[in-house]
């Protein structure tokens, strides 16, 4: 039986009250502070002041705990606005915001569909807004937007982690690597790249995400009209 359907053990207030919700909140706190590597049943039990074996009455192991953590994050991902376009946009932006709040989420998005109650409710809200789109196109549309969001947020989180690891923010990274690029450009190599680097407007992460999402939604709109 999946964890979503499996009942919790009877409440035992001594030595400490426990529930799946408390376990998940403790795990999320550890992951928010120090990443997924900081999450283990032993560490969660320490936070909750219980023995690790007691957790197994609520979860089968770490994989179930990670599933519960992701579903808890989905509680923060909601779709708003009228029509399919605004629903997809708000869902994409809410997903990005959740990842920025919970950096570890970038490592767990994608793959098989999440089946927790919050994830199912989030997916239901998006699909309900796509009622005017042919039923055969709904899942490919949702999958396309999800793929864009997952790719974008993973790149953003990778850049954030690289900045922490190297101590170089974007401006310092550009100052350090700029001369190397200019030497290559001056030699006549990579002319298309040189034009973009020198002449294009340099957008921040928010603008890049928004514009890329607009391009994708424009393409979806053109496709469903044919």
C-alpha cells in the first residue's frame, strides 16, 4: 500500500508525539538548511527527539520520506488566473518560486509523476484550466511547460551552487573569464556568439524565465489553433 493510503500508527504522546506531518516538516527543515545530503532518518529522529526505529511506523524508508517532502512542496504550487495560458503561467511561476524556497526540490522534480495528494491537486487544477484544449493535447502541453520549468530552475540552482562553491558572483565571474572570450572573439572565431555577447541585452534570471515562457506559450497557442 502506498504511503498516501497507509494509515498512521495510533498516537503515542510519550516519549514524544509523532506524525508523518512532523517527520516531513523536520526533514524539509534539514534539507532547506543543508541540502538533501543532510536528510537521513537518523538526523530527522534527532530533530524530533525520538529513536530512528520509531519513524518506521510512519514511513518505510528514505525514498518515501523524499516523496512526502516533494508533496509538501507541491502544497505551495497553485494555478491562478482565467484560461489555460494564465493557469500554465501561474503554475510555472509558482513551481519556480517553490524551488527557490526549497533548493533541494530542483533535484527531485521530473521523472515519474508525483502521486501525493498535493501534487494530484496541483495537476488537477492545471488540467481543469485546459478544458478548451483537445484532450489528446493536454498532457503534451503540460509536459512541455514542465520540461521548460524544470530545465530553467535546475540551471538557476546550478548557478547559485557554483557561486557558493567558487565565491564568484556573476559580475566577478564575467570579469575573470571575459578576457578569455575577447581573445577568442578578436581572432574571428565564434562570430555568432560574439554578436550576442557584445550586442544583445543581458537579461537577469527573472526576465530570462519570463521571456522563455512567453515563447513557449506562444508556440503552444499557435499549435492548438491549427
